[in-house]
């Protein structure tokens, strides 16, 4: 039989912790001789640091601490990100003969959550650093990547089953400007999959309700609503102000229009689809050498030949899963990291728990992006 009790940390009994409140008092007390040491690595300090602390990364602490702090009787407080590594580092220093070493409980995260001052490069506010700190700790993102996200503008066409998770995660992750195109109102049959809305929103314009929800999640971002249909008359005008175009639509007519308009605007088009228990996602970006959707399907299917959610139904979780894939592709494109779905078509079968990716190549005879195109405008 397994015990539900957690295994105690053997170092906690030997190494004393000190609260962030007490550390702050001692720092402010000019008569108290305190050595305050930040043992985080350089990449962790990109989200900010506590002023006046000596920076001595944990990776070189053992080799450099005696040179940096020769007085082993002076009180020392160590801090890391969460207060775990600093406990181990304090035990190490005690073993080296230091008489009074403490670990700041909760580390830098607890200091920030207490609302105490930190030092930054000045490009982001303390609140922003706190909000995005876990994301910025990733070396592929950091402060530079987060700033790219904050400066980016993404157009989402369709605020339904796909658009809901896309909008929620892009807003939470710090996309600076999120445009939403939708002409519809919230219906009761939407709620099971369109998680931007609640029952009290039934009858409201989706764009207005979406903006209200997204601003509650992240008041810093700009949510620009376009309460209108996405048509050939307004497509290029809408797209030109944004960096990336994301498909949250549920019909082939809009998807083909999105593909064509994104091609003529030179913008990446993040495709998504969901019906029944299955979904698909891809990235179409001919400007960067990838295919467009017409390289796969040259002509739009005849009306009535492609099943829709209203006709055959949809398992509400599936558009959520596909929408998250699309949101991930948006962020990767903006940051220039990882391998995107450009040149690949992802197919998801929920009932079989299978993801499969098929290669899609640029078609020289494509009517849109081929060598001798026949589609010259929208």
C-alpha cells in the first residue's frame, strides 16, 4: 500500500529558511550587515532581479563563493527562483564552513508575488514580467521573445469552437493585438464547444462577449473586434494590418477565401478544421516556400459536399484540441522557433487517439501559387 504523504526534504531540517518579508526588512535596515546572493542562472535574470544582490550562479557557486564572500561569519541569504535550489546551496555553504546561511523561502517568485520592487531592463513592466515569467524562463522565449509577442498582431477569423481556445491562449500568452472577425451571436448550441462564452452570453454578439472575456484574462492586450462577415470585399483590408491570419471558420468558402487573401497579402495562414470526432491543422505560407491550401485542393468543393458541424455534429473537445495546435503554430511563427506545420497536414482522430502528419509539397501547377497562376485576385 502506497502512502499519500510526501517525502520530506532532508535539507529543510538543517538549513534555515527566511521569509521574503524578513529579508526585505533586513535589506532596508542599513545597520544590518547582510550578504544577499542571487544564485539563478543568467537566463533566469532576464525576467528581473532584486536590487543589491550579488549574482553568483548556482553552477559556479562552489568554485567562486569563497573568493566573492571571504568572511564566513557574516550572515548570508541566498535566493533562487522558487526556494528549492537555494536550500541545497545553503547546505553546501554550511559544509564549507559558513556560519549563518539562510534560504529565502519561495525565492524570487515569492518576492514578486509579495509586490516588492525588482530591477528590470526597463522594456517590460514588473506586472508583465510577473505575468509572463514562467513563459520567459524558456530559453527559446526569454524577454526578447516575449517582447516579440507583445508587439505582434494576429487576426482570428471566426470566434467559435476553434477560435475560442485560440483567442484564450493567445491573449493569455501576451499577443499584443488580437483582431476578431465574426458576425454571429452566441447561441445555446454553441456553449458546449465555444468556451469563450457562458449561458448568460446567449444572444450577444460573439465579438463583444469575446473581447470582454479576453480583457478579463489579460487587460494589457488590445482586442480589436470586427463585427462583420469575412468577404472578398473586406478580406485584404482586414488582413493587411496583421502579422498572422488564423482560421477559426467552419465552412469551406471562408477557408478558401482566407487562403487566397493571405497569399496575396503575403501573410501566413494557420488552417484548422474540426467535425465529428476528427480535426485537421496546417500552416500555408507560400511566401516562405511552403504550399498554399490549393496545392492540396485546387478548387473549392461544391456546396453540400463537405459535412458541417450543424449537419453531422462535433465532439466539443476536438475543436479545442485543434485550436490549441493552431495557437502553438502562431506563437512559433512569430518567434521563429521550432518546426511548424508548414509543408505538413496534421490529421487528428480523437476516438483512436491518433495524430498523423502528411507531407504537402508546393504544386508548380497550383492555380494560386504555381508557376502560371490562373487566380490573380479575390
